[in-house]
């Protein structure tokens, strides 16, 4: 599955019906405060992160259905039978209390899907490459931040917490790139060794050797292409503040100023942290078909960065479907005006 084709929700907040047809590449949803656009985005995210079988939601709806480009779908409606069974099941007092807390804070839904027709309790994330980027209003309760991290790494703000986790993802991404490069290098080096070890070589051997060396270089360049593009983008964006990206001995991202002094990602400005978070999240999707959800990504960003944001993302992953919720539709008018949808145009009461 490459992208979401349609989102249908019945009775969001108990009154709004939503029918939203999406573009395969770029979608920009706008609406007044309180219109439900952020709730809609988070509901889609939570549904896509749920399991086949059951879905718990804090938002009251009658049903939700998401259709994809390959005729796959996910559907959920309220599971009154499951709620009744949970309430009447033979549980200990502690389990009964926990059940009541779940039911008090969530509505239970039964899911149906043709993604995994024969499997139960299978995460939809096994088939859907989902990336949710939230660069503001992230609850610190969702993260484990130790006092040592705060003291040693300078992890103090919500953006810092997000960056801390992304630094681990960055290292995992680098390891994948390194393993793939070593594998490709090994294959070519073996072929090159076989030709080089011949006691006598003719013109055809020399031409083959030259060809292998060029192909090896091209393959390695391809493997590092998006990583290098990411580095170039960051350096270009941060050039005005005379910062450039670098790496410590453990390959963690650091930065250097025009005096060649190094500093951590946690010492960047809020706008710089935000841009780093966005582009890192996109990079580690490895240019695979992805659904990227973004809630007001323009906050704290310089106007020039806002105007170029979609293009920057697509330069790192042109296989991604972007679904953006924003108050500032004007900053996305640069070539994307026809991708803007008003919340009022997809809702009925």
C-alpha cells in the first residue's frame, strides 16, 4: 500500500460525518480552531497504529473507514459486545478496576480489514509505513527522560525529547546504510579480485575491470545518495546562522559554528530543531512508500523554510504521501494551492 485514497468517519464528536478523498502526493487540510482537523489527523494516526481485531479510541465516533490505493481497507465500528463482555468478565478487583479505567477513557471498536484477512491482532503497521511528525505540543509523559540525560545531554524541552529518540533512529539508519554498502562492496571486490588475479589479462579484462570499478562507485553513491542530500539540505538551511552538520566519534549528529566549535543538536534554536526533526523523520523512511502525517509543521520555522518545506521533504522521499494539517495555508501556496482542502468541504452534519 502506497497511499490513503479515502477517509470516511461517521459522527466525529457525535455529529460530524467526514468524507475525504486524498491526493497520492500532497494534502493540506485547513480549518478554524476547534473545527476538528487535528483530532481527525490524530484519529487517522491512532487507527493506522492499531491492530486487526480491536481499536481503542478516546474520540467518540460511530465508525471509521480508510481506503488505500490497492483496494485494501480498514474499517471499525463500536464493539458493544466486547464492551459488555469486558464489563461482565470474571476478573479480580484489580483487573476489574483496570478494565473500568480503560472503558472510562476509551471507546472499544471492532476492526475489519482485507489487509490480513486470516490473522488476528496483527498490527496494521506491518503493512503500512506510517510516520507521524509532531514538532509541538508533545507530552513529556509519553517519553522516558532521565535526570542524567537532562544533565549530560541538555535534554530539557519537548523538542529535545523527540530529538533524543531520533538520534537513536539515525544511528540505526547509518548502520543499515553501512551494512548495505559493505555487501555491495564485497560483491564487486570479489569480481575485481578474480580479474586482477589473472596471470595474463587482455583488453577485454581491462575493460571489464574499468566497468566494474565504475559500477561499484555508482552503487555506493546510490546507497549514500539520500543521506548526503539530507546533509546538504541541512547545511544550506543553516548557512545563514553559520552552522554546519558534523558527526562525533560515535556517528551522532553534532554541529559546528564558524569558529569550528562543536555543539549538540540540543543547542540549536527551536526552529532549527524543528526542521532537523522533520527532515530526519523523512530520511529514515529510506525513500520507501510512506504516509507522513504532519500537524502544523510550519510553527517556529522561518518563512523561507515554510515555503520550501514540501519540496525539501519530497527531495528526501518522493514516494511519500504528505498529509498536513495547518492554520497557515498561505505558506503552502507556492505550487500547492490546488492541494489545499477546507475542513468544511469534507464534513456534513
